[in-house]
């Protein structure tokens, strides 16, 4: 079973909930799909890490064969190829690796070579599998790194995926194929707004969802009213508690010290299992 | 004209709270919300939309079932795994056109799709450029670029000298777009190990694009040891720390009232600290 922990707004507690849930129930794997700013490995120290490059195939033009006909540049939807006069240029950081330029080149002048855009790390931590991705600084395309992380997912057993904030393509890539999505939010106008856009994405993908309200007690009732109106169950509430915030700041999963919460996370998993059964 | 971006790496550190306050404190700014898929600045600046512009992202391939001969070539060629059972999945199609030009039956059309809207608005603090990406869409970087262009245009039209950009979290495509051609950036960080980890990646990104960095520590009193380590790190790197904002319940109360905290409770601890950070920011920018 794959459970994604997601949120529209950043800093609502996705990583904290993903890690504490995984530890409390003994997940098989935890995967950090926030490849721009991965944080799971701060809370779950990686043991025996193996690093693998994430590569995209990008075009290389053979100047001997190129006739500067411009077909490739005209074809490319991402402006990654540019032909001016007798020079053909490739802008690899814009390339989405669709392979189209190679297919349209009438001279067979284009080949593809791998280019590294990030890394994934496969490790163990506290008896669980840990996988996380890191986009290289300066690179734009996150989706191929997220899919490289997801390729490491086990087919059976409980896999918990920590998503990046937002409601664009990284969320789509992370949630695609999941069995359940736990939407984490805070009860504030910012939290509500971003919960609305993120749930729209998850619903489009047809993945069942439930809401976890973190920092309960601050803000207003807007999130609760929205959930009620939309028939989305609030399946966990974590109060605003300075102790949790301090443990978080030190990179300690709060269930390690506030052990009474382990049972709450186990109940959360039971609720999720009942919802998707 | 000067353009500055507020970013953070990690989400939820207070970018929008600070941008909203800077909007209220600045002399005749133009505002740009570049978090186009989970935008929040409008929730505290209450813009009145004056103009709405359709945003067309990449085109979408569509298969005409009448013409399709089910040869399967498109499925073989698509590298985004976006074609199943002779139909294009619009969520995964990246608009590359490979299937369109290679279909032997010419059964695939390539159509424009509206992926969101850009807005030109007015707020009590100045003109605002913002947008809404249709949830789940690609190309937020391209929409961010449009928001930036609109903001520059608004600044030019109204003779304003400062564009304040509220950036998205992360370091990927939309963040890169929100940093192009800016004069300086301020990274907002909370004193947590995650925050520090993400700050370092955000600062590396600024270095990569040769953008002058500065830092604001938000909720600095949450963990004073981590705050000291951020200050030590910044000092080592020669990065100015413009402000230290304490945890203050008025920040959330102001958000609920849809106001920047410096307007809602000008004398609260957070407001006083943000005002000081703004003064530091002004001299940092040479305003």
C-alpha cells in the first residue's frame, strides 16, 4: 500500500507526519519525493547509503553531418535547440528528453547522451527502507528525479511517500498510482487556500484522501468548514505544541519522546485502511 | 528599477508574511506573487483584479479515434508514458509533439490548452501581478515568467522603482524563473535543522545564478542554538542577516484578518522586528 503525505502549503508538517507515521507503524519504506528540498533524511539517519545518478538523455549534434536545416529547432517545444547561420546549439537544461529532435533530423546528425540532473540515495534507517532524491542545484526539472525515487518502491508492504509542497507537476508525479493521500494542512487562511488547490489535483487523479490538521488551535475554522462541505474527513489533528516544534527543530521525530502519539499514528493507519477497503 | 525576490527553499517559513509586510512598508512598490500553484499573497493584500490574461502552456496532443489505426507507434515513442489504450492522458502529456508528427495516420492533433490565468491588480500598497496555475498543470516556470514580465510592465507604467517578488518554495523550475534578472534576494529561514539544510541549497542556487543573497531568521526564538549556527554560517559566508523575527501569535491573527501583521498590530514584537528587517533591507539594497 502506498500512502502519500502531501499538502499545498509548505511547512505544514508533511515530513514530520510521514516520518512519525512510518516509525509508529513500522513501514517497509519511506520515500522522500520532495527532491528540491528533501528533509526525511534529517529525521531518519541513512544507514548504508547507495547513491545513484539520475540522468536524462539530451541531444548531441554532429557538426559534420548537420546541414543547419533548422528542423530540430523548429520542432522542439521547449526551445532547447537553436540554429543560427552555420551553428547549431543545444541548451541541455531546457531539454525535456522527448527524443523528438533525433527523430526529425533528416541527416541522422543527432544522437543522445546522458546528462546528470540529480541523484537518488537508497539506504536503510531503523529497519525501514529509505529512498530520497536530490535535484542538482540550478536544474529545473524535478519530475524525472521524483520518478527515479518512485521506481525504487516495493510492490508490497507499506510505502510512505513524502511529497513536495505545491499543486503542480511534482504533486501529480508523486500521487500518481498511490492508494491514499493524506493531505496535511494548518487551520489558517493560507492553509485552507492551498488545501483547496492541492485536493483538486488529488481528486483529478482519483486517489482517495483524508485530511490531517496540524497546529490545531491556531487560526480559524475555515479548514474544518471546507472539509465538512466537501465531505473530506479530518482523520487526524495535532495541536500546536511548542514541544513538538522544538523536537522538530532538532531533527527528532516527536514520537521518539512523546511516545503516547505512537498509538495515535497506528489508529491513523487503521482509519486509512478502513477508508480504502 | 530594482527587483528583489523573497525565497526560502523550505516552504512555510514566512515568505509571504514578510513580503506582505514589506509591501506595506515600502515606498510605492509593485508586488509580484510568483508562487503560482499555491499562491497566498492575495490573501493578505486583497487585490482588486483589473485585467485577467489567459495563460496557455504547452499544447496537448489528442488522438482522433475515427482516424486512429491502432498501430501503437505513438505509445512506443512517447517517453512520458502519456498514451494508454490509444488515448492521451492529459495529466502526463508534456506537449512534446513527438506523437503528432510521427503518427502515420495523421490522427493526432496538437491543441492549445489554457493552463491558468495571470492577473493585473490593484492593492492599497501598489499594483500587483499574480496568477493561478490550473491545479496539476506543468509549466509553472513559464507562468512565473509571465507574472514577472507583467510586474515589470506595471512598474514601468506607474513609474515605480521597486518590484517585490514573493517566490515559491523549493529550488526547481518556478524558483529559477522567479530569480531571473533580480538585483538581490532575501532567504527566509526558521531555526530548524530542516530549515538550515534547505537554506543552504537555496543559497547555493543564488550563488549559481550570481544573485546577491541576504537572510532573515523567522521564529528565531524557537531554537536559539540553531539561530546562532545560522548567524555563524552567514557571517562566515559574508551574507548579511537583515532581521531576527520572534515567534508571535499576532502573525496568524493578522492572517485571519487578511492583513499584513505590520498593519494589523504595528507594535507587536513580530511587527517591530519586521520593520527593522525592512530598514536593513533598504540599506542593503541602497534604497
